[in-house]
C-alpha cells in the first residue's frame, strides 16, 4: 500500500535516497548563508580594499561561479564513465572538508579559495544526482519525483540558516562550520547506504559516434531556455544574501530574525513544491514555469522597499511559491527532453543556470547596493520578466492532456523506457 502510494507520486527508492542525501548537503551549505556576511565583517582584508557589500557578494558568488563553470564538465564526466554514485561521494567529501577549512581561514583570500573548493564539490554531485534521477524515474510521475527531491533540498536550506543563526548567537563561528560539515557527512552516508550505482555504460553517443564532452547537438533551445529560467529564479531570490547587514540595520533585525525571514522562502517551497511538481504531471510543465516567473517579478522588486521584518518575510514566502512553480517543473521538463547517454551534460545546463543565478544575484546586489539599495531588486524583477518571454518563445511542452480512454490505455500499456523519453 505504502509502496503503491509512493510510486504514484514518484517516490521510489532512488528518489528517496538521493533526496535524503541532498537534504544533508543542503543543510551544510545553507548554514553558511548567514555565517559568511558576519564572518567577512570580522576579517582583515588589506589586499581587497572594497566595500563590505562587494566583498560579501564576491565571496558568495565565487561558489556559484565555480559550480556553474564546472557543472558542464562534470556532466560530461558522468556521461563518460557512468560512475554516478562514486562521483557524488567524492563531491560530498570535498564539500565537507572545505567547510571545515573555514575554521583555519584568517584572510579573505583564503576564504575565496575555500569557497572555490566547495563549488567544485557541488559541481561533482549535482549532474550525477540528476542523471540518476532521470534514469530512475518515469515521465508520468517525474514532476512529483523532482518535487520530492527539491522539497528535501529546500528543507535543508530552510533548516540550515536557522541552525547557523542560532549557533553564531549562542556558541560561535566554529560551531557553525562543524555543524555544516557534519550535515554533509550525513548526506554522504545516506548515498553509501541507499544508492545503488548502475554499471558503467560505454562512452558512446546514442548514434554511435565518438563521445564529445561538449556536444552542441545536446544544447537545444528548450534546454538552454530552461537554464535561463533557473538562472533568473536563483538570481532573484539570492540577492538579499549579500545585504544581510544592510537589512539588519534598516529593519532593526537580529541575526536570528534575518535567518527566519531568509528561510521563509524555503518554508514556502516545502509546502508547495511537491503539489506543484505533481500538478505539472497533469496539466503540463510550461504553464507553471511561466506563472512562477510572473509572480517572481513583483516579489523581488518589492524587497528593496520593505520597512518591517514581517514584510520581508511575506515577500520571501511569495518568492518561495514562485520558485516552487519553476524549479520542479523545469527539472522534470529538462529530464523529459534529455537524450539517453547525454543526461548529465544536458541537465548540467539547467543546473548551471541555477548556479550562475546564485553567483550573480549576490554579486549584482553587492555592487549595485553601493549606488542604491533598491536598484538590485528592480534589476532582478526585470530579468524575471525576460525569463517569461524566453520560456514562452523557446521552451516546448512535453506533457499533454489525454482523453480518459487514451489515458487509461496509456496507463496499461506504457513502459518505463517510453515514460523516460
């Protein structure tokens, strides 16, 4: 009974195992969201005589930039050698070690190096995880599967800042770094116990040609368009990360209060991610992605004019709803469009967009906030509108409503291979 319910919403063994592992590394990474701005403020940085907002934005962005640059490379490695579980474990291990390295970092340049190592670790895990998700799920429930995966990730991102804020207020920075590394190790253990690696596949293209690390035929308009959608989504909701100190000063917030407002986005995604992912299996992926980008526009623009912590929290809740409508349907749609043998490289384009958004959002905020506090959020909202046009124009739909008789026939006769593509 439980298994049948789980299968109906896309919660098979592979999905649950990878989702639990993603939860662990999300907790570890998100603890740093509230730690980094405060940690930078107490460090000496004689080689970088820049405003604090720029330093924080740059440090946060290094992680996303390295992740984004390396993801297509690691996606190719995943497709080439097929050892997805091993690559995930190596990436998680590197993330845990680099998180602990913050304890010994006493200069800004050292923090840059540590964040770069973290970015490489994440770049190793994400394409391998999504390639496993693609091969281990079916089209009819893939939106639900991606919803579960994204929900567990968001649960980690919601809990992490709260843990980080509490540990900084009550214990200190080192405790936050140790807790972050421990959470990542828990994710590594989950992968070891529950994820079964598939046998490596021959390193050939589907048409029998030689394997190409960067194959232009895989970078279709639909895949690139989805990458842009995740880019503007992530850029919009990550902007406030670099402006923690400014929000705290303007709104008279404590570190914990800011952490609660920051985590409101994740809480909202926790509530809506699975239902919206499942809804995309029924009505289509594209309508939800478009609706999410439209909602993200005002939810981002208004962040620059909030005057209370409650208003900040409310807008973050709306950003969470918008990102829930974008994320799971976008990843499910990318998996629908992916070609067998090229999943790692194609899905890495979408995840690269997310990583670039995480990188560019705080950097834009840190630089433009020197001119005007409101300006970065206006730019973020405008980019979301551009994303609406890109998705509408270039991204195809893969889920089409069927008449009852057709749906029943498809349910009884379809195979898992047909579902995947």
